[in-house]
C-alpha cells in the first residue's frame, strides 16, 4: 500500500492507494496543533501496511539532508509549527521509503503527470489561495537548490493606485502580501467569493500575478504555467491574467498562445494528494 500526505496550513489530507494508484481510503484532518494533527494522521495510516510514503508540506521546510533542520518546518507563520520535526515524527512511526518536499512541488508533479501539463517536459505550478506558493518540474525532477522555491515571496512593482501595505508577516508587500487570498481579506474584509467580479480589486490582483508569471517565464522558461488555489476558482481571473501578462511581456520572447501557456489546474483540489501518491510510487519502485 502506498501512502500520501498533503500537509496544508488549513488541513492535512492523507490517502492510501494500490500500486496502480487507485485510492483506497483518504482522510481530511484540520491543521491544529502538531500533537493533535499527527494523532489523527497516525490513527488513519496505522490501519494499513505502508510500502512507501510521499509527503508534501506547507513551508518553508528543511530539504538539505546534510543539515540538522532536514525534515523540519522552519519559519512558518502557522502558530505552533515553527521548527517542528515533521519528518522525524513520521520516521519514528513508519520505517518506509519516503519523499519529503513541499505541497506545491507535489502538486506541480501531479499536474505534469496527470493534469493540465500532461505531456510536457517542464511546468511551473502556482497556487493562489490563503498564501501563494509555487513549484516546478523539469525533465521529471522537482526544482530545488539550497532551498526549495518560494515563488510567492518575490517582489513585484506596486500598482500605481495601490496603497495597501501588504499582509505578508515577513515581507509586507511581496507577491503573497499583495495578491493572496489573505490580501483580499486585508483590503476588503471579504473572502474572494464574496467580492463582486466587477470590483477593480481584481485588476490589481491580475496585475501582480501577471508580473510574477513574466518573472518565472524569464528565469525558468517552462513549457507551461498552471494556476490553482482558491483565488483561481474565480473564473474571471484567468482572462484578466492573460491580458496583463501579454501587456507586460510585450512580445519580448516567443511563447505559445497565452491561453495555452497559462492554464487552470487540471486536478482541481486534488493535485497535492495525487502528486504525493505518485512520488510515493516512484520511491517504492526505486527501492525494490
């Protein structure tokens, strides 16, 4: 049995599947304290004989196996989780091969294998929700270096009419601070689904997100960019982003048609857990 964990700041999703990736069982657990959350997680997985485990966690996380903080959650704003030894708790419980990466990396992997980027050799996946995070896959490899990508914390030019201070607790007016779902609440006091689609706030959101996509295009040159997350459930946003992207790029490089280059996720709401299971399968196959 293969196991997967999508660990988010709001909820954890755990799932088990067979070797053909048919999901047998799954659970959703509110992200409360580490002790309480992991108790429920272990109650779920203890029912099964695991062969491997894929884990995608909210971050930042320690990814360097040569450092003492490998497997830890690091400077997360999620109360109670800073410097938590996430992987250490898992390894004490289950002695199986595992993959440890970010929640957006596993989502990117799912999208290129089974979602909107299927058939491509590279993709960037950006989730726009309570926060903003991104992952990338190139030739079947997750992109990471000394750290994993933190695509939500790049800096963007302010919109000329924007006087919002930004909601990121670390950088104030980075991309996440200006264009996340939390920024919408900070600006208006409302969740995105409660804001009229004609509100000019959406043009500011599209302006910031399009800037980020131009930056990723200039630096990484992926074959496709996939957008997911709660904010992208506003169907009018994708067209606004396309328009701003074309304006900002100004035909500087040759790309596929924007509607084919920047696309909504193909595994809406499921990318994270599907990617975790796919990576668990890879790890199990390599460990044989």
